[in-house]
C-alpha cells in the first residue's frame, strides 16, 4: 500500500458523481479501473451515502446516490480526466480488455498525450492520460501541431 491511499488532505479539486447504484459504481471504479477506497459514509438506513475513492494523490472522486437523469443527458459534455502514474495507459487498457469492457484508445493526441477513454455505468466519460513522448518539450509539440495544420 502506498502512502497516498489512506491520506486525508484538503482536496483542491475533486469530482462528485451522482449515480444510480453506489455499490455498482464503487465496484466499477475500484475493481475494474483500480481506484482505491478511502472511506464510506453510511446514510440513515445503512446504505452508502458517500464513497470517497482515489485514483492518485489529488485525484479524488466522491460517489453519491442520486436519481438517474435521461440517458441522453447524464454525462453529456462532461469528462473527468485522470493523469496516469500508478499504472500506464497501456496497462489500464489491458485490464479493461480482460474485464470485457468497451473503451477507446489508447490513442496519441496532437498535444502529445496518450489517452484512453471509457464511460462509467452512469454515462460519465473518463479520460486516462499520460505523456506520449517524454523527449518532446512544449515548443516541439506546438511546432508539430502547426506543421500538421499546414
């Protein structure tokens, strides 16, 4: 276990997802994607009222129960991006393929990122990213983009 997995700190930025089934979402995030469980808060009936999950230091996710919106609206126009570090994009792709899940990537972007995209059970788009070519500096990346644009 690494130090960050249980550390509690002020989170400068985090996402909260309102989901149909907290247990199913926790299973997806932890057992399929590899997030770590930080803590759970029970509601008055003993159900999970909040699940605090962590991808990496300062990449926290809160999952709470909520009523599902129309399928074509929930998650539309929203993506949550997580920088890889504990596991590479390629390793995550292997994990997801073994689990039989649909995803896109890994793909190299013009901004020198290798990205994998997957939707969670409630339709939220998750993007896992890492630097594609560590030898390229910012000026090289911008130069490559300008060349590609013509």
